């Protein structure tokens, strides 16, 4: 193991700062979609992203040509999945307030974000989550059906019928 030099630490910090400046916004958006928090009030998403970025920084020198975005995103997804498994079994599911995906379960959000927002293939999503590809497809289809279902409420008014004369 070679000794570390101060110039290596400075270079490493500068590279990482540049990486976060370029990818941080998209990663925060991904974390916000996962946690289903509103974009302006997303402390869980910020915490999730901070943990993922800390992990990426810790192994920055060991990435050896691996895309740091993929590394951070993968850890972000795994950390979210583990957190929902750990706490989801003991707590009843309550959709968090706000966010476009708030009505979905954590697993549905995770799969939709991975597949549609991040563009990760079905087989790769299945492998990362340890699920069969058929299960990933079924969860994605169910989540899409829930998102595309019209909101419950009163039936739209048709107004006056054509050809009638107002009284």
C-alpha cells in the first residue's frame, strides 16, 4: 500500500466536487422520487443521497474506470430498498405526503424509478433487486396502472345538451 500524499487528496476532492456538481441534481431528483417527498421538502431524499455520496467518496480511488454515477445510483437504490424492507415490515404503509409517486408502495416506486426514470433494463433491475424479471414486469405494470387511473371524484359535468334552448 503506497502512502497518500496531500496532492492526491486535493485532486480526489476536486474530482469528487466536480462529479457532485454535475450529477448531484439528477441524483437528488431520483432520491426524491424514491421517497415520494415533494421536491421542496425532501429531507429523507437528501439523507439518502448524502449516504450514497459518502459511500461513493469513500471508494472513489477504487472505482478504476467504473462510472461513478452508476455506482452512486446503485447504492442509492439498494439503500432505499433495504430501508423499506427494514422498516416497512413493522410499520403500516402510509403514503408520504406530496410527490408524484406518493400513492405507490416503496417497491413500486423503486421499480418505476429504476426502469422509467433511470432507464435501467428489466433484467438488470431484477438482478439488482434479487427478483425474477417477471416480478419486476408485474410490479411495473401494476404501478403504471395505478398512476394512470383517473382520480376518484365527481363525474365531469356535460353541461347543456346541444340543441336545447335556455329558459
